[in-house]
C-alpha cells in the first residue's frame, strides 16, 4: 500500500485537511499492528480504524474514558458478575483504542497478550499494546473468537458478508453503528486508492 497516498486521501475525505502528526502516528501504529498480525482483509483494517476514530474522539490515539467509568458498574471495584474485588487496587474503566472495560476483560486480554494488564491497566494506553488489544479483541485471535463480545470481524466481513453496520456488535451492540460504518467507508476508500 502506498501510505503517502493513503494519508493524503484520508486527510481530504475524513479529516478535512486537518490530519495532525499525532493522528498520523496513531494510525501508523495500527497499520503496523495489522501487518504484525497478518490482517490482510482491508475491510477489517478499515473497520478497526473506524472504531478507533469513534472510541478515541477522533484522536486515533489510546485514551482514557471520559469520567473514568463514573456512574457505571465497571467504574467501581466490581467484576462483571457484580461481585466486589479488593485486589488489585485498580478500577477497570475504558482505556485504549477500543475502551477496554471490566476486570475480566483486562485479565483475559493480559493472558492472551502475555502482559500484566490486570495489575497495570494503564498499559492499555500504550499505543502498541492498545493496537494489539484491538486486533486480538476484534478478530479471531488467540481465543479463536471475538474477545470483546463473542463475535469477530470474520462474521461480518467475509466472502458472503460485507456488513459494517452489524459489525459494531464486535465491540458494543449497535451503538453508533451507522456513524462508524460511514467512517469505515472513508478508511476503506483511502486504502483502495492507495492500493491501485
């Protein structure tokens, strides 16, 4: 892929000629993760980039959830089952490109990626680690299923399906599904232009 052409097209179509160096670097980190994980379906890549665009308030960099889970069950020392925990002394609010939440998800992702996410949840803010979490969680990675919700991009983008609306179920039900699908098409178009 001609990355210079990709960024030029993306700057025009999605960022209104205001793509900054921080956003550029954030996208580059994710493109490198796609290569590392051998993600070759550009629809998956475009959808993961669109998810990051939405979940990071367009920064394309891992961020902490606004409010740090305030008012949400995962914003307190509760497991998904609503059982309290005392160790580690951490709160598992949304962090990263996909806003990883809940004690169990940090624990599971830490095991899959062999990093101490449960005791150091702030590692999800490291751009490389965040990109790895995104790829592992949204595709059939180590667990052979989508780790965020039980479904993966393979379900929605394959030789029979091309469904960026329902693909939102990989991360968060159908919340903002149409908006993310629109962004997906802009990333996808930029990739297609760069591959010609």
